[in-house]
C-alpha cells in the first residue's frame, strides 16, 4: 500500500498506521507507483472508500476579523493580497503548503512563510498572522474564519460548498478483494466528521419576568427569540441559566419588583431556541416558595430536558450532569456561593447547589480522569464591570487548573472578559440573555458562546455577540457594534494574562 505525493500528509499517516496494525495482510511502500493499493487525490464514486480532507482558515483567538473570501485567499496566494491581509503574513506548515498547491495552484514566491507546526500559533500571535490548517488540528486558541460566508463550526447544508477541501479515494484495481481486510470505517478518510462533532451553545442570565414578560404578552411568547434563533438551530446542546421558577398564572410584575416567577406559558420561549440543558444556580428560584422549583423541574422532565447546579434536593443539585455525544463526553457542575439561604438546596429542600469548593475540585479531577470534559459554572457575586474581581479570577482559575475545560460565571448582568488557562477557557460572564436590564450599554451587550467539541476535545470557540432591545429581545450586533465590542473585550481580556 502507498500514498500519492499530493495527498495531505496526515491522511497518509493515518492510513500507514492502519496498515502497520494489519501487517499480516499489507505492507507499506514509500514508493506509491509500485503499490497495489493507493490513496490518491480525486473524487471517484467507484473507489472502495472516498473521503474529504478539510482545511480551516484561522487567526489567533483574540482577533476581531470574522471572514475571508476565497478571492482574498487566492489574491494572497498569488502574491497580491488585498488591503485587509496585506500586512498580515500567511503562515503555513510544509505539509499544508504542499497540499494546498493542488487546490490553489502554484503560489507566488512571497505568498507565505513556512513555520514548524509547534511554532505556528506563537508566530501568528507575534506577527498578526493567519494560517490554513487541517480542521482536526484546530485548538481553542485559534479563531476559525468563515470562507465566503461558510463556517466549519456549523452543521448546515452549506458545508457542501465549502471551498477548501481535498477529495480522496482509496482503491486497488489490481487487488480489490484485499481492501475489506483493512476494516476501515466510512469516516476513515474524513478529518471533519460531523458524527464526531458536538456543538454546545451557552448563554447568560435568563429571567423571564417584569418587562420581558410584558414584551412577550404584547408581541408573542416566542418573540424575544426572533433574531437569534438561527444561532441555536444546529446546536446539539443549548444551555440556559434559568434564574426564575415557573408558576401557573404568575402575574406580570412591574419594573421595580425583585420577587420573580415566570408563567408556565413562557417555557415556550426556551423551547423556541431548542433548550435541553438548564442551569439552576440562580438566586431567584425560590422567590415564590421552593415548591415552585419542584413544579419547574417537572416541566423540564416532561420535555426531556436535563439540569445541573440545582435540583430537588442537595444530592440532585450537586450531582454532575454527564452527557455523551459520540466521542465527546461532557460533565456539567455548578454552584451558588452567595445565596440567599432560602434559595439553596438542603437534604430535604429543592434549590440551587451551595458551593463546596474542595468537593467540587475533587469531582472535577475525578471526572477528567474518567475521560469527561468538565464544564463548571458559578452564580458568583454580581458586579457591573467588564473586569472580574480578583477573588473571582482566583476561584475560576483554580477550577481550570484542576481540569475544567470551561469555567463560566453565570451571574453576570454585564458581559465580562475571558482568558485561557492552558487549553481551558474561562469566561467570567456572558452577560444578560432573556432579561429586561436596559440600564446601560454594558447590560445590553451579551455573548452567546458556541463551543465545538471534536473527537473528544474542546476544538473551537465561536463568540456570537448580541445587543438587548425592547427589554427582552437580543439581536445580533451590527458589524460596527461587534467590532467595537470585540476590540474592547479582547484588549481587556489580554490584560488578564
């Protein structure tokens, strides 16, 4: 068996490893011309196995740009980059540069700079560079750009038109009867297999009450989701931090009320965005009495939704929520360190999970050892600042260092900064989601974060940005609003390092 020279090197390495594992039947040849079984570039419906090798265009995470066109990419490849990319070097590994020749033709001599794979990110960060790399080699430290409007981080039919793909075919005209001995799965020649890809959308504060409830009564129960619903359509899991219990015939409260409930009908808003994971760390769950928490859980149970960070009693509230989606194993934990006491679960009372840091840290380590990726959330002390407090940073970093892959502050009514701790992502607060706080620009700005897991690891982070309108309706930011917001948040976030 052998591999043609124009085949992406990682695809060849994958096949070679399988051949070496079946040495009783096959031998690997570094001279593909003499091989009876060959992996080659090209679509061939008659081949024994077909596949596609997909390449992502990426920039360092703290980069504002979201898109590139294929025309821009071709211009850079030909040595005449457009204005946006003229001062930003294209950095490639030798393997990727070789593979791209088949897609883009021969490059200009100054089209790119060769960089060792282990130095690619550091060089891109140091020189405001960008890169093209195989999809399965992404890490959360890279931001994936849309190419001609198509994102590799979405599960949509448009993926079929994504331009940076190389078709592969494995065949043996001379010895076709031997190929089944390899026992190759259908996805073997894919480096972007949607069966191995899981999308988790995480949101901030939801409290369907007061002016948000008034808006829904006037314009329809699902009206607040009108503009952002498309962001949740392809997500496998949609997380909502619901701070308020449901109650039949809950009255629509005025703007000054601080005792909350949500009418049972309002759960249709959460259904509209495909909610299936509910965080219950909020501090308004028991405002109308703890019995309504049990009623709320029954509504969730009827819909097949799962919850964490709160529950029927202390045992339920502190139980990690474990989810397996193909090769991706996620575990959610959450707690409330600030109360009030009547909101917190006890052995015989429903409520939010009280925090026990040492127990939770040990759970995070144990879950990581079991192969789960822990996701930890806190209903921390509320501050109306973009920066987290020093105590907040200390607590969140402890959990990242213990093995939590994502740590989120679900208390934030104002969006807060984020940082990496190794490969763990700490988001100190996404901001409001479905809530009526139009107090300032800061309480209107929000993140909806789409986390992509691939083949058992956190693969990429997609920051969606929205602005609250009408005291309850998030809408996607305009290009100018998003650029201004991201520039500010990225600059502030990098001060945390």
